[in-house]
């Protein structure tokens, strides 16, 4: 936990009217309550401790020398060290900063989001490690592009493991299942460093990928269940940035693969270094309030709610739509990511260091777009943002696989930035299902997404060997995300700023069950 208190003192010369405004309890980045003697304490905000004090020295003609003092401690673990600088710049302005969530977070939700973001970094690393290293492992074990595609496709069978994880999470709770899955995923990934052959690597990754996928879904579900209605997409975007950071770390360490034919194995061991610290931080992760509320109410709910729950079908229109979009998107997105290194290495002659530079320079700007997409999805709606990302991202990524030199770099940059807007889709899954079905429903959606990714990997691997051209392969499968964009625009509901219980009438609000 981020435990160090921060202090800020500002001296101002104010007239009586300005002083009166300063003395009003603020309601922006933080909500205050007046406690007397020009002192204010925390009413609501992302702090575990907050105080403001005003000292006034009156001078003639309505002029006042004012000293405004702040003392605070953020409730955000680890990330607090970064946010404290932003907080210190925002507090004197008495306004909501551009980077803050649309709906203000309280102490609990800020703490939960911070912990989840830490776990998401590792999740992002684990999910990308095979992508970054498979071309180097294939060289050591002498395997072709189509064999890489088959391996990557088979790894997707691990979704059955994640589905099992999610079924357990609906029955037993989110927190403990998430932490156990995290530990197992890290150690299973590390086992891949000992691979005697390509198929052993694929087998360990099959298990690890299943666990990692389950982790990612649970992280998003806990965030949706804990965050306020106007900041759910914001939370998803912050978690996506954390996952991207984790994936970026796997890129940063990739040059190790150039040192030796077996250097790629070290990449699989890195998460072990972070696991002890991560487990210490995760001790402060509570069980989801909505899960606790709805698991308790099952035993004592009213007959009307019971009937509603009994008649709620598991397979419904929402599930089918999201499954179709997941399949259509991943048939393109998975191979576009997974084959990127092979394309750069085999068709453009890039070294591991060159691949690292390419990824960092073309994908890092997408982080800004991810953040903005989350905010815009909360303030302007999910549908516009998501469909724009699907259309624009697909077009430019296809172009990058037909290009070389500066045009290739620019096309991938625009594709990554626009494609990152699809983060708005990530909040639909947790929003559109009841608490007691949320995890397993999202698991089913991911199963269809994995089927799409496996199909795409097999098709692209086969067509690339057939045409000796990645561009032709991606141009054909681009039909998938274009169909997804059409479904989002015409069939999806708008869920921005709507409470989960209003979207799912069979659920019970946490505050009701707690009272």
C-alpha cells in the first residue's frame, strides 16, 4: 500500500468574495466536509486520508493573506507514487482534472482499481510472452510459419481451463480464485523455459494461457462490480493500459533473445521476480461487493426475484451478440498480433532489437488512445467509440502488412491507435449479465473469441505459406472485424452511465443487502 503522506501549502492574496468561495467545501476531485475552524476532511474521494486547512490574516480594504494547506494519502497502491504528482497539481485548482474518472472514485474503488492494475501488468506480460518468443523458439526447434500457427491455435484450447476458473468464480467468489490463478499462471509460464521441444512449450502455454485468460476476465469483472456507473469504461481503459505495460515489458526484455539461440527462455522467468511484491499488494484486495450482495441474497430473496432468476436464460440475445463480435474480431486481431514478429523478421529482415523498436514506437502512442477511449466511452457512449476502432484499426493494420519502410511504420501506428478504441467493447461483457452469471457468460464469450483467434491463426498461417504474402491473408480475414462493427452499430444497446442493476433487473444492489 502507498503509505507516505503528502503535503502542500499555498499562499494567496484574496479579496473577501474569493475567500468566501475558498471556504466552501469542495466537490470536484475530492468531496469535503466542514469540521470547524476552517478545517475540512474527506467526505468522498480516492484517499485514505485527506485534510485541508485555511489560515487567514486579514488586511485593510478587504484584502486577505491566505495560507491553504493540504495533507493527504492516496488509497491507490503502487500507482500512488505517480498519481501524487498529478494530485498536487490538481488540488489548488478546485476543478476536476482531465485525467480523472468521469465519476469520482472513493477510497475502496480506487484501492481495488490500483490492485487490479498491478495484477493486470503481469497478466499482460503472461499473455504476450508466447507472441514475442515463438519465432525464436521455432528457429531453435526448426519449425515453419504454418507449424507456428498450429501451435498458437492449439494453445487456445486452454480456454477450457479459463472457463472452469470462471464457473468457480461465480460459485465461490472473485478474489481468492483470481489470486490462486495468478500464482499458477506465473509458475506454469516459468516452466516453459525448460522446454526440451516445441510441443512441450506449446503444452505449458496451453495451461498458462487458459489461466491468464481467466485472470483477465476476472479482473475486468471485479472492476465493473466495484467502480461507479460513470467510470466503468474508464476503469477498463486503465486496466488495458496496465496490460499493455505488461506486454511492453515482454518487448523490452526481448533483445535477450539475440544474445544466444536459447536466450528467449529467460523471457519466461521474468514474472517470478515480481510475484512476491504482487502478493503483498493483493492482500488488500477485498471480495466484490456485488458478488457478496447477490450470493447472500440467494438464500433469502423474495419470491419475485426468485422467479426472475429462474426465468433468466443463460443463452440469450446478449450472449449470442457478444459471442459473434468476439469471434469476428479475434479472427483478425489474434493473427495480426501473433504473426507480427515473424513478418518483421522473415519478410522485412528485422532483428530482435529492431522488432523491439518497431513495437515500442508504433504501439506506445496507442496508450493515449486507450485512455481517451475509456473516458469517451463513459461520456459519449460505447457504440461510436467501439465501431470507429473496429473500422479504422482494421484498414490500417491490413495496409501495414502490404507495406515496408516508413509507410509500414505509419500504417501500424495509425492502426494501433485506432484499434485501441475497441477497448470500449471490453466493458460490455461485465455489464450485460447478472452477477451470478457474469463470469461464466464472459467465459463463453471468450471461448468464441478463442475459436475466432484459432481460426484466424490457422487461416493466416496456411494462406501465408500458400501466397508467400501476409498482406493477402489479412485482407481476406478483415471481413471479420468489419462484420463486428456492423453488429455493434446496429444491434448493441448503449450502456454508458447505467447501473448494473438497471441493466440486469434480477440483481440486488450492494447497499440494499448490506443494510
